């Protein structure tokens, strides 16, 4: 039979009390921080997973911000498109009107020419629409406008650049949120001295034909002019459709991101946060164990043969 | 046939033995809580015809009675050795676990303030610049994040060095303790040798010897070898620390610590052979010790190990710093800044201690554009690509995650090893105190036994006395 000495009892109960106390302490720490992982050694593999998830959540949030920025840009260009198309269609109606009046008085042709001139000015203004200080049809230019009108020659020339503006809206998902001005409005001039071959030159041509001035002296409106303006309207509308498709894609991506973010956040919480109910039970159990260890140590060590010797 | 008074002398030895037994009980009870005390027992023997035992209460040969042969020290040498081994391991695992916690504290993850979040912010700031390449605010956010990443790496590296420095200081203190214990052990050896030579009871000296050995073995991998007379020689690794026969007239060897090289050597041991004792033990070689047990081994590992110590984690952190600097600088070189110039290096330094944002690097130097060569533009494609580099293979983020995983795993294992070892040590301590500790209940029983033996012997004397009274005073009167 093994001897049981005071020292042996001391070591046994001390070890028991210390382990019960240390368990209680670690559970209390988890409870008070609300985290099951308070340091990497609590759960090394889940710590790494938590770090990855945090990165994913942050990145997703950034993608949502990028999408928001892209949507802002595209909303701005969309409303510019809508107005430009409606103006261009109005110009077409005026061309039809001009063709129909044919030999009618110069006064009405001048009135139509004036109206076409103001449409040209309006389209110029619309094509310089900016988002966040950047002209949406100006590509990556640092200029504040995409097109400029030369005050002496009256030519409208391009000061932006024909480059793509890209946004990262997801892992491996980069979208181009602009359409290049040369595709939308036709080949531009980049100098004040020469006219381009774009919608602005087309409108100048129509105006000249109605007035019988400039390049159209003795060359009144013909069916070709109507075809030209039709083609221009069609091209602008098709680019608006391209923009609309991108818009829908980004909106869908953004919706998917908020779902993903929810899933990621919930997984992160599963990994690193404490299940309060379960934890509360564990803490009170550990507390009872610790108290029991204290109680038994206190009562056992009081007893000795000395108590019974008279 | 006994002589007239032989019975009284015989009963007198019983009185003496019982009285000595009570003294031993008293000694045990007095020292019930003395650290290192080993319980003793009075060893009695029937003295029928026994003579020549060098003890106080020996009876004359042939008279009978009881004699006290010796006072034995009731320890279990196997358990003593085992306890020392386990304490050495316990000290090593406990110290390792504590040091690993300190290293782990340098990496406060997962949290909203750790390097992971700062790296996330850094890459997201690149994305912010991609959205608005000419915005000074977006560029400021990026530069703020870059500065934060660099300074966090600097401070982490500094904290690791602090852990290393404090481990070095602790090793120094441990070695001072070992030296003082070695010197004490040498003195105790001397007292034991003298005491045994003079035929004295050296039990308390043996207790002191064992306490010193316990302390030594929890600090370094001290291996005792006991001599016939109770003196002890101690080696650390293969080097002699306390060599009794070797050092007659000398002293113990000493450990000497070179903190710059983190190396420990044994010094001393000038041969002072006193004839006729021959010098048989070689002096210490002076080559650096690699501790294999005790707290010193834990300090040494953390200080020097490139597989588990501070140098290892410092190396991993340097890789993180190098990755962030190299990735960012390469990305910068692929683009053009807001002045239309080719991107310049954003970070200098390739270690965690030295990494910093390049002096003179301003917001406009961030190379956001891929196309603006010579003519600044609003292109953000280079920033857009850079923002995705955090998820690339071998990125700083992934290296850092691995580092956190590695340190977490190491710290967890150290804690588990320490818990397991503590349970083993506690069990062995329990067995050891069960064998050599004082049980007050047992001493109380012994007390009663000796008390009754004393009373009974007195009774015998009283009876003999009344018999003699009858013979002397009442016979033939």
C-alpha cells in the first residue's frame, strides 16, 4: 500500500486546484472578450482561417466600394446618353422637316438651321458631362472637358483621350465602365483648325446645307443627310446599350457581394466568436469544479490523528 | 543467568531506545514542512549478544535488551533521480511555454489592429487610388497605410528583440544561480566528508545536498554521481561542474556566459591534487555547452535556435517585410506617377527592422497609371493591378498568415507539453513525498508506540525494584 503523506496530499490537491483555476481563468477570458480565439495558440488553424476570412471580407467591401463608384460613373453617363440620343433624334426630325419643306422659304430653313445649331451646342455640353470632376466621355484625360469648341473656327475638337476606364469589381473581374468617345460620336478632330468626322461635324454640315453656306453652298439637304443622322443616332444608342449591359453586370455583382459578405462574416463569427450560452454553462461548471477542489482541500487537510488523541 | 541488577540495565536500554525513538518522532514532526526534509526512523535491534555497534545506547554484550543501530533516512533514491529528471523537463517545458507566449504576444491576431488588417487596408488603399488616380486624398490614404505597415513591422521586430534580450538576461541569472549552488554543493560535500569521517549523523547534510541537486537539475541538465560517503560529483553535459575528489582544497567549477555570442562554457578547475589523492578527472574543455534540460535549455533554444527560437520568427517576419517591399516596388516600377515619371521604389529596407517608406516619397509618386509615360493621365490600371497582389502566391499577407499559424501551433504545443509534463512531475513528486515525506498520522502512531514502550520499560524497572526491595529490606528481617 502506498503511503499517503501530508506532502503527497498537498501536491495532489495543489495540482488539482491550479488546473481547475487555470481552466476557469481561460474560460472567463473567452467570455469577457467574446472571442474563442484570443491568441493564435487557442486554435492555430482557425486563426489562419479567420485571418483569411478577414482579408476576404475587407476585399469584398472594397469591391463593393469600387462597384458603387462604377455605378455612379455609369449612371452619370447613362443620363448623358439619354439626352444626347433625344437631341440627335430631334435633329433627325428637323432634317425630315427641312427635306419636306424643300423649296420653302429661306426663313423657315434658317429657323431650322438655328435650332440644329443649338442642338449641336447642347450635345457638346452633354458630351462634357463629368463624374467626380472627370468627363465621362474623356477616357483617362486629366482635362476637365472631353470636347472644346474653337471660338474662331467654330470647330469642335477632342481634348480627352480614347482609353478605357477600368474598375475591379470582384476577384478577377475588371469592367470597363466607359465607352471611347471616338466609338460613340465618330472620328474626332484633335486640332481647332480642322473639323473631324463626328456628330458635331455632321450637325455643322446640316446647318450649312440649310443655310447654303460653308461646305454646302448650292448643296441643299438630301436623303444622304437623313441616312447620316440615322446612322449617328443608331451608333450612340448602341453604345448606350453596351453601357447598360455593363451597368446591369456591376449591379448584379454588387448584389452577389453583399450575399458573399454576409456568408463570410457569419463564418468568421462562427470561428472566432464565443457561443455565449454554451460558454456560460462551461464557466459555471468550471466554477463549481474549482469550488469543489477548494472545499475538499480545506476539509481534508483539517483532519489528522492529532484531532482524536486525548 | 543474569546478574542481580542485569534486569534493570536491560530495561534501561528499553527506556533509552524508546526515548530516542521519541526524539526521532519529534524531529520528523518539527520538519514536516521543511523543504527537502527526508523522514527518519530509529532502527532498533534486539541486543542479544551483539556488541561493537558504535551507537550511544548499545548494551553490554550478552546482557540482552535493545540497541539503536542507526537513524535511517527513508528516501527512495530511484524516485529522487526520477523526480530530478522530471523537474528538469518541467522547468524546460514551463520556460519554453512562457517564452513562446511572449513571442506569440508580438503577433496580436486575430484582431482589428494586427498586421493582417493593416495589410488589407494597404491593398484596399491601392484600389482607392485606382478609382481616383488624381485624388490627393486617396493617395494620402495609401501612403498612411504604407507607413503604418512599415512601422508595425519595425515594432514587431523590436518586440522580438526584447523577448530575446529578456531571455538572455534570464539565462544570465540562471547561470549565476547555478554557480552559487555549485559552490554551496562543494561546501556541503566537504562537510559530509568530514562528518562521515568523524562518524557523525549527516542526514541533514544529505537533505541539503539533495535540495541543491533538485535546484541544479531544474536549471541545467546536471547529472549527479554519488560517492560511497554520500558526497556527489556533478557534470553538466560532458563537462565537470562539481568534482569532489578533483577539488580537494579547491572549489567548484563555474559556468561562464558570453551574452554577445549566447554561449555558455565551464571554467575553473585548476588541478589542486593533494597527495595521496590522484587527479583522475580531466579539467573542463571550455567548449560551449548545449543544455539538454532545465530552464537554461529553454532560454538557450529561444535565443539561438533557427528552427524554434527568436531568430526563426525574426527570419519569417523579415520574409514578410521583404515581400511587401519587393512586391510594392516592382509594381511601382511598372507604372507612372502623377508627374508622368516612371514609378520609383516606395519602400526601402528588406528586413522587418529596417523597412520604411522611401524618404522623400510623396503622394504624387504613387505610380497609379499604366499609360501616363511623360504625360500624366487619369489612368488607374497600375494601381488596380497592384491592389490584387495581396492575394497572389507568396504575398506578404500569405507569408504573415503562415507565420501566425506557425507561432500559434508552436505556442500551443509548448503549452500542451508543459501541461502534460506538469502532470507527470506532480505525480512523481507525489510518489516521492509518499516515500520520503512526513506523515503526521504515522508519527502520532509512532509517538504512542514509543510512549507505551517507555511506560512498559518503566513498569519493568518498578517491578524489579519492588522485587529487590523484598530481597534487600524484608528477607530474613
